[in-house]
């Protein structure tokens, strides 16, 4: 899946998304736009199976009427379904300072992109009667924030408020976030992990290995900017490390080849790690439609049910 599905990619409008106020509206725009592009409803035969019939009552959704039964018996009946699985999901979002970066071609910062995709998936999960929760770190202090998975009607609002309060600040936090996730998530769950992963270390790899050891299914959404992936700069500029504050004048023409070689090696190491741990890995670019990430999630959700 190297590109967004053609029947939905043309519907994505980054300017409209940027103009929408509030995470709720943006999340619904992304998810509903994605779902409306699918030829068949993802709710039909996705996480539910047919159970039995009941008589139609005014106000019931007409999409669930069995018209074939009506033609045979002249009875209006609604198909009833039962859940095959009700999984527990956790949104885990990295708030390291590097997540605040937004290039010239991006429709949002890396953190904003992660927040919107995470909110859209939360909306979808709760619609599917799955339990959704969250692990994150707050502001400058980095204290762990935990929302227990639930299917309650107010869970979406609770998750949105927490996502909206996330701030990319401080230094590198990926190892700290992984440690808290391992400690706080006890029962076997599905973890949707959002990060730029710009903290390669043995401790990071160990954190992912521990999550797998405890039986969790982990889906990685690596959020990156075009500038990081392609290094498209031409003129000498001052580059600043958002996590250490270090500044350096760089001549892109001289540095590009070495940078891309190191960056591609960094990406290859993560791909190898996630392949060995059987963790699906998707790169979410801040200059492209997020629908490729949503399509990967739907495929994985179907596999996990």
C-alpha cells in the first residue's frame, strides 16, 4: 500500500482540514471522508456476524431491513448482529519536542497529524463497540496520563480532550513513554503507537520487545515530515535540534547525500525491528492524505478480530 486508495485520495482537502476548528470536526472529516470513499460499508461483515431477526419498529435504520425476507413473507424484519470480538485498544502518542516540527508542505505538525489520525481511529473503534483508552505524557513535566479503555458514551469526548491537550515539549520522551505503556497496560490489548521514532536506541527497541513479550498487538504509525524524508533544502540555513536546542549552519548540497544515507539506514533498522516483532508499520506523511494509515489499520483490525 504505497499510496492512498484512488477512490478516496482525490477527496482529501488539506486546506479544508486546516480551516476546520476543533479536533472533533477534523477527526470526523478524516474518518467520514475515508469511509464514504469505500464502495462497501466497513461495518457490514467487518466485526459483526448475523444473529437473528426482530420485527421492524419505527425509527430503525432501513439499511438493516431484510428485503428478501419481506418479499417471501410480507414481514418487515431487522437483521440483528452480534459482536465477534470486542477488543481493548490504547492510543499511545509520543510528545517528544521533535513532534512539533511542521515543514512548508505539511498540512499540520507531526503531533497535529498524529492527533487527528488517532482521534479518527478512536471514533471508528467506539462505533465498532470496541473499548478505547489512552497512554500519554503531559506538558513539560512528562507525568504519565492514563485513560482506562471503555465503551461509555462519553469516552470519545474524554479521549478528544486528552488528545487536544497533548503538547510536544521537553526533550526525547520515547523511552519514557514506552516504559509507562509497559507498566500501565496489563491485559492483552491492541496498541496504536504514534511517534516519529527519532530516538533510535537499545532502550527503544527493548520497550517494543517488552510490549510484544506481554502479548500486546502493536501497530506503528510513524509520523514524519517530507523535509525529514527527502531533505529538499537548497540554500544554506541554520538548523536547530528541537530536543536539545543545538544550532548549526548547514549547506544542504554538501550534507544531503550523507543525511539521506544515515536516515535510510535509520528507517531500515526500524523496519527490521518491527518485522521481527510482527508489528505492522506505516509511515504517515504530514504532506499527504492520512488515508493510507487508515486503510492499513482496517486491514489489521480485520486480521485481529
